[in-house]
C-alpha cells in the first residue's frame, strides 16, 4: 500500500469519491479512505493516523472550513487540500491562512489532484527524513546495527553513512549509491531494504551492456505477441519487486533510451511492458548504483541531467578501502574466520606483520580484493601461523621483461626537480625513515621495502 499512512478523501458526492478513488489507485496511490461527511472524517482521525486529507468545502453537516479549523487545531501536522465548486479568492485565502496546503476548484482535474497528493506525500517524507537525520547527527547512535551486520567496519565515515541510511530508508524516494568497484554497494542496498520495512523482496539486476529492448524486457516484461517468439506474457523484474526494492547496478552504463524509461518509472511509478498500450503501476523502491562519475557523464551529454538530479535526492558515497585502513584489523579477523569456515579448516593465526603489510597497499579492488587475498592465503594454509608468501606475491608488482621499454623513473623525475642533490648518506636516511613510517616501525617489513636484509637495515640505523 502506498503511502504507508492512508490518504483521507472527504466529499458528500459518492460518485466523485468513487471516481477519485479509482483514478488515484490507477496512479499508484492505493492506500485510501473515503468519508461522505465532516463528522465521519473527524471520527476517523480520532482513532488512526493519515498522511493527508482532501476536504470538500461545502458539506451538509459540518462545512469544510469548520472541519479545517478543528483539524488545524487538533492535528497541526496533517496536510489538508481543499476542494470546492466555488472559485472564490477570498475563500481560498481564508483556507490557506487556516492551515490548508492547497486549494483546487471543481470540476477537479484528476491529474492535478494526483500531482498535488504525490507532492504532498514526498514533502511529508522529506520532513520526516530531516527530523530523523537531525536525531541521528545529535545522538550519534546507530539504532539498527543488525541491518548492517554484513558490513565489517568501525570507521567513523562509514558509521556516519549508516546513520544517514537509517534516516532515509523508510521513504519511497530513490537512492543513488556510488563508489569504486568492490566497496560493497550491493551490501548497502540490502541494508536500505532491510531498514525500509517493506514486505516484498529486493531484486537486483546489473544493467551494464543491456540494449534498450533487453532492458525493457528484463525490467518491465512483455505481453503475448510483443515480438517474434513471445508466445506468452512474462512479468519483468519490476513485478517481482512489488512491495519491495529494485536494485539497478552499473546505472552509469544505461543507454539514453533506457534512461528515459527509468526517469518515468521514478517520477510516475509507471512503466510499459513491451507490447502494452496501457501503463502498469509499481510501488517498488528504486535503488541504483554505479562506479562511474555520473556528473562527468552528465556534463558530457552521456547521462540525462533530469535523471541525474532526480537520483541525487538521496546519495550514498562509499569510501574506498584505502581511505579507511583503520578497518584492516577487523577485516583480517572477519575474513580469516569466514574463509576457514568455507574451506572446512581451523582459523589460522595471523602473523603480526600481516596488518603492516596490508596497510601499505592501496587495494584497487577494495574489500572484494581484500577478501580474495585472505581466501587465497587460507586455502594454501596447512598449519601454524598464516604465511605471508601469497600476500607478497599479490602485492608486489611483477618484474617487466628486459626488452620492454620502461616508463620514466620517478626517482629520476624527482632528482631533476631538485636544485641540489642530497648526499648518499642523506638519501639513505630519508629512505629508511620513509620505509619505517610506512610500515609503522616494523623493521622486517621496512627492510623488504628497501630490498635489504633486516640485519643490514638494523646496522644502518645504528650507524
């Protein structure tokens, strides 16, 4: 049902009530309640919450203005839209001053009333989000840590992201997740779905490389006879995501024609199955992800600006692993345990040098690469302390064949920029100091970085 709290429509004309109800349901506003008198509406408000009220101004028992005065006093946060057959400026001004958020005259254009209701619902959701976000910032507490159980972190930046997600999770607005490959964008999408309270499933699809026809058929399905071979109708993934979440990965690679369809889906909650003339309605929450720079694509004309700004309403940018290396000890322990369980082995002991070794690596593949490294090492492990051999092999760049022309030496570039060359002793001291800083004082690891033995490094430090 959408929205979460019902829309209350109050009018003494039963035909108009039925017409309005049918039209709203076709446009995706399905959680509705109808009353034929002001007193009946007040009785409803006394026992349950509603998201907003559409109130007729002229009714036989209590007039709309009388009901509006009572509602504004007793339920000050409830949005009220006034509808009336009289186009009277003074009455409209009086109602707005009394607390109504909008004023429409009959005969009501149904598309307009749908637009006003949707805008009001979105405003209410944003106001709720703002209040929740303020609460999260002030108390600095994650209310639902169980929703993030699959994401191993104690990094302040990540924890701030968790608090932000908690504040936006229950709305119907789309969410854009950005970050490099391997940072865990799908895990974030799953956390958003868990926190949303939606009864349906989360349905994930990677849209990279899909042409427009395949995109439409995959997401929206098709009618029988829509194309050659379509012998029966088929529901798309959007249908499977009803009452749940649709997660679209690699959204930056979506073709322009498909971008138009996605924009309509976000704005109107409508889509056309292939071969259909009548739109279908969905209440699925849309979450999208990309590792692309969408702003650069938008400026280059490769991504629609209206879609880009629509997606920016809620934006979660996940930092790369190299920006949160304080999580490395936690990740080592977690993935050692996970790998051991999957491989049916006892959890190996990590050598003290492992944390230092991994802390000087940038992890271009982020957490996914980190996990693969640990799994590879545990798969080769037999007993005792975990060997560093597989880590060093993956981290150290392979030596180039002699015949391959090498790029300009960075040290040569550095030295040519200096007015005076350092002495050999000064250069050696600087290199040793830098190696020790990078390895947090671990002499074994520093010696490996410098290409000397630990004994040689110890001797040079003493001298």
